[in-house]
């Protein structure tokens, strides 16, 4: 092919002969096959052959070559999970059946568990409740010490486990009913009244106060302070879920509310739930790093 | 357009336009509502517009008989026009979705503007709209010149260009309405897929017929690549899109494949879309425009052969590297990984062949921004294929998968390689078709070059950082066995990179806008007269032999 005695033109720059092809001015050099390319191909092929020998590689009908290393990705994944799990088990096991008071009082355990709890909270709860438990419209503040369902760690753990209006069979159930049957005026004065409760500017002798006592006190308490552990929040404190301006309250009254807190029983282990309960408690006490 | 067609061709075109309008009417009437009806209306509108366009010329004088002594470049010109339009749409959508990732709360309360619907507008707009039109336009141009013959007929190139763009428009408008098959890079629904098959077969037949009439004993490398692109894309498209429509009057369908087989078919398609759409065709472009622009011979014919067959053979195997550590059996992953590593050799052989071709023309690379586009394309082709083979190694992929490293790799390939070679080709073709020596504004080409290079570097480097940061944050455990970072931490850490990416993308888009402006200006400028050698062989005095006329420097 590359005999020098034929009449194919030579490229003046490189001194190489061309292939003699010419496509409207495009020509090609008859450069011999690059050695490096051939060696690279051989090397890459050797790498592949080694990989095929060591790893599962070629199908053989209903089976495949297993490879000398005998690797199985399912087993590897389970293995990896076990290792991490075991590494955690040292301190995590203490949260299986918690004595919250003892745990919270043990600085060594909390030093290990604290950062892990923060991550768990960020990964599972922060999307709704905020990183620091600061809540947002529709999602209650967890860091303020006001509770709908109770604030001791065992109760918080139960709330997390079963959820509120969630999917767990034991889920907590709560509903702010619709008061769409009230007249527009009644709702309006009631809304003003409720909006004034936190600042204690509501008039206890007004007709609105009477409406409240008749319709609302069963759930929210006679003094609107909640605390009946039925999911109805205090309306007299600074903590709000949806908003306690007259307009939002009016919407709440007209349309009702049905907040949903997912049940975590199927997704987190009991130890993780207990850990989170302690974390939430410490958030509300200003003691956890958010 | 119509003055380049003979009276008979105009009548055929008129008939086809009526068929298209009827097809659209039938679709709209059958579906009555939803995406398919809208698409019917779009097809009908285009059909009616073409009817009017052609009807007006049915009784005009016949086309100049001397046109047969020329290459048929009108479809190429139209294709370049569409390339630039789609560049604006696709890259505009890219910058928009990039901005949405930084300011997610800026999403308007209108479903068509949500990230999920705009993202495929971006990918379809750039890959098929921008890349596809560039491939079709340049393939006609290159084919005629390397075969030294005119396109086999004048109707089918128009059918291909218009039909292909109708497919792109159907795709993009469908996503905005929420119509998608949910297969990445194959989102359009069943009727669009069937339409594309018709267009593609026409394209293939046209290519083969023209090639069969060639006046050259050998088929030039560029044509091997274009043919591989056309042929393999047809095969991939048909197999991956096999689906059963829910009804013939609606846009929805179910794929015939299920479970992990479906995933494997999808990524066999997906990766070969990269290989044969985003690589093979553009290598064809490189193999033509690089030697033409640099005036240098292809460095090694043998290396071309090694690369072509290596790329074609190895690529077909590697789709499974997109499914590492999934339900796909381990052995399939091993094969994907090893073939990806072997694939590096022919890929680098191509890149090396291109760079070695520039030997003896480095002064031109320095002075000519157009040639520099091609040079940068070859370099990024080398970089992104090296990166690809590296990412295909399972343990590396366990770090990079699901992260922005993949997005960085994608755009080092698409911005650095695909878009650069397209712009290099455009800057070579457009003056040529306008009968000019150079673009209207060479300074604007220079500006475009630097905008494109800096945009690409900012984009790619920020995504590398983003991806590696994400990957490491997700897998770091503290010594007590708990994750060191929450997912939210890793999302927050992305903010600066996403902002940078948006800026880089905006620079790149700005370059494309400059290019469009410059092309328009060039096409409108007074022609200076085409070169006499740029004719089919049948219309030429004996061709000059290589180097004969090359004046000594
Ligand atoms: C103006 C410049 C561009 C910008 C700002 C841009 C931006 C983006 C963004 C934000 C994404 C989504 C990433 C994610 O979901 O996290 C994306 C994806 C993508 N872009 Fe671009 N892009 C640009 C140009 C291009 C071009 C020219 C091409 C092809 C020729 C391209 C091909 C793709 C592909 C294939 C994907 C999907 C990647 C994947 O799924 O991993 N882009 N781009
Ligand atoms: C030797 C050549 C190449 C190899 C072996 C390769 C390999 C890979 C690998 C391993 C991934 C990541 C898969 C994952 O983790 O999900 C990937 C993604 C991707 N690559 Fe490449 N690559 C190569 C060249 C290219 C080139 C030149 C381009 C573009 C022009 C490109 C475009 C893409 C795209 C678009 C994706 C994203 C697919 C998706 O997830 O949507 N690749 N490639």
C-alpha cells in the first residue's frame, strides 16, 4: 500500500504521502496506523478481559459467568447497610426503649446522638417544619413550647409515630370543622374576636364571646387556651399555624382545617423516633443545635 | 424556495402540502381535544401555509435549467435558519431552567412554565432542534460536495427539513401541555414517533440515492458517519418507541417494554442517541469542515477507519453504564463498563486525528476564529469522552451518578463539542452560500468564540464542583455511623454553582444570539460570486489535483 514508487502526491508540510483520494480538495495522508492507538486498544482490551474474569460478565443462556471474585450486588448492598447500621448501634440501641429523662441527662450519649438527630430532622421533618422547627403557614412551630398534643417526650414520640390524620391505624385524628352554616356577620365578628385573643384585646362580654363559648370552647377550651390534647391549638398564645389575623381566621371558619402530619411508624425505627422526640423537645427548650 | 423547483416538483409539493393539511385536519377532528388535537391544528396550519406558498408559483416560469449544474443548497440554507431559531429556543429554555434551579420560587403559577415541562423543551430544543437541523443541513451540503453530485431530487430534502421540524414542534408544544411518554430524549408520543419514522426513511433513501450517483470512486469518511447516524438512529428510535396507543384518537400510549427491560432498552437508546446523534453525525461534520477550513489533509486515513468501526461497534454495548447499581443484573453492568473503557481508544483516535490534521495550520487556528471553534470542539470531544469512560467505571459512577457531575459531563460534550463544531460549520457554510468570502462581521465571530468558550468553561467547571460536592456530601458518615450532612445541606451547597451555571449559560446563549445576527447580516449582504470549483463534477473542467494550485507560502 505505502510503496513510495507510485505517483501519489506527497504533502509538503509533513512529507507524508497521501492516499490518492480527493474529494473536491479534501485529501488524506497515508500515515501508517499509529502504534499508540493499537497499544491503547490492546491495553483497554486486557483491562476488559481481567474484569470479565473477576466480575460477573458474559451471559451463557440462562446463566452468566459469575467471575472469580464471586461478587453479588444485592449482597454487597445489604452488607454495606449492615456495616453502617452496626457502627450506629453502639449509641442508637440506647434509644430503643427510652428512659427519656436518663438519656437527656447523659451528656456522652447526647453528644453522639445530637448531630445525628439534627440530620434526621433535616432529612425528614424540615421540609414542613423548617430546619429549626420554626414552622410555616400550615405547619406548626415545634420550637416554641406550645403543644396541641402534649409536650412530654413520650407523647411527642407517639405523635411522630402515629401522625395526625395520617395512615397509621392508631393515628391521631383532629379536625377543625367548617362553620359555613354561620351567618357572614357572625363569622366576621368571631374572626375579629379570635384575632384579638393573643393580645387580650378581645371583649369577653361581646356577642362574639358568647358565640365562642357556644361553638368553640368544647375543643379550644373555655379560655381558648387549648391544652385539651385533642389537636385543637391554643388560640390565646402567640403560636399560630395558619394565621390568626381576622381574614385568615375567617377562612379557617368558613372552610375548616384538616392538617396532616404523616405517620412515621413505617419509615423510621422506634429508636429514631425516640431520638427525634428528644430533639423536638430540646428544640422547644432552645437546647438543640438546629 | 419555490423558484428552485421545477413545475412538476411544484405540483408534487402542492399535493404533499394538501396531504399534510388533510392529515392535520383528520388528527384534530379525531382527537377533538388534548395535545393530539392541537398538533393536528399545527400540522394543518403548516399544510395550508405551504399550499398558499406553492400555489402562488404553480404558473410562474419554470426553474432555470442551469440549476442542475449547481449543488442544491436551498434546503441547507433553510436547515441553518431552523438551526439558529432552535438554538434560541432551546438554549433560552436552558438558561430559564438553570435560573429556576437557583430561584425555584420564581416559577409562575402556570403549569406550562414548571421545571418539569420546560426541561424537555430544553433538551429536545437543543438536541433535535438545534443539533438535528444542523446535522441535516450540513449532511446535504457535505454529501453533495464529497460525492460531487447534486441531491438526487428536490422534493425529499424539503420533506425531510419541514417534516423534521414539525416533529420538533409537536414535541416541544406537547411537553408544555403535559404530553410525554416519560422516556428521556424520546418524550414525544406515538403519532409523532410514527411521523419521524416516515421522515427518517425519506432521509435515508435520499442519502443513499445521492450517494449512488456520486462521481467519486470512494465514499468520504464524513459520509460514513452521517450514514451511521441516519441508520442507527432509525433503529434506536423504532425499538425504543414501540408502544400501544390507548386509543387512536388520543395522545397517550404505553410502551410495550416493562420493568428493567424497559429501563435497559431506554438507556440503550439513550446512550446511542448520544453516540449516533450527538457524536457520529457531528464527527461527520468535523471530518469535512476541519480539513476544508484548515486547508490541510486528514492526518491519517487508517486512524479514521479504526475510529469509525471502533466507535460504531463499542457504543452499541455501553448503554448499561447508565444503570449501574440498579436492578439491572451485575453482568450487564460489567459489560457496559468494560466496553465504555475500550470505547475511549477510538474516541481519542478521532480527536487525535482531528488535532493532528491541524499540523501545519496552527497559524490559521490562531488567526481564524471559525477554525478555532473546530479546534476547541475537537479538544472538548477528547475531554468529554475521557470523562465519559471514567464515569462509566462502576465505583466512580457510585460517586457521580444522580449528581450534577453528569450534567457537567453532558454539557462539556454538548456545549464544548457539539455546539462548537456546529458554529464552526455554520461560519464556514453561511458565507459560502451567500457567495461571500467571509462573514459580514468577523469581529462578531471573534466575540462569539470567546463568549462560547468562557460560557462553556464556567458552566462545566461549576457543575464539576457541584457534582463532586454533592456526591461527597451524600456519602460522608461521621464516626458514629450517622450521615454527616442532610440532603437539604447538599441542596443549599449547590446555590453558588447553580448561579454560576446560569451565568455561564447566559454567556453561551448571548454568543448564539450574536451568531444569528451575524448570519442574517451575511445572508442579506451583496454576494461576491461563488467559487467555480464548487459545482457537481458533471459541470466542471477537470478538477485540480491536490497541492497543484496551492501557492507556496
Ligand atoms: C445555553 C446554554 C445551556 C444551558 C444554560 C443549559 C442548561 C441546562 C439545565 C439547567 C439542565 C437541567 C439540569 C438538571 O436537571 O439538573 C440541562 C440539561 C440538559 N442539557 Fe442543557 N443547557 C445549555 C445548552 C445545552 C446544549 C447546547 C445542549 C445539547 C446540544 C444541551 C443538552 C442538555 C441535555 C442532554 C440535558 C439533560 C442532561 C441529563 O439528563 O443528565 N444543553 N441543561
Ligand atoms: C467515550 C464516550 C463516552 C462515554 C463512555 C460516556 C459515558 C457516560 C456516562 C458513564 C454517563 C453517566 C451515566 C449516569 O451516571 O447516569 C454519561 C451521561 C451522559 N453523557 Fe456521556 N459518555 C461519553 C461521551 C459523551 C459525549 C461526547 C456526549 C455529548 C455530546 C455525552 C452525553 C451524555 C449525556 C447527554 C448524558 C446524560 C444522560 C442522562 O442521564 O440523561 N457523552 N455518559
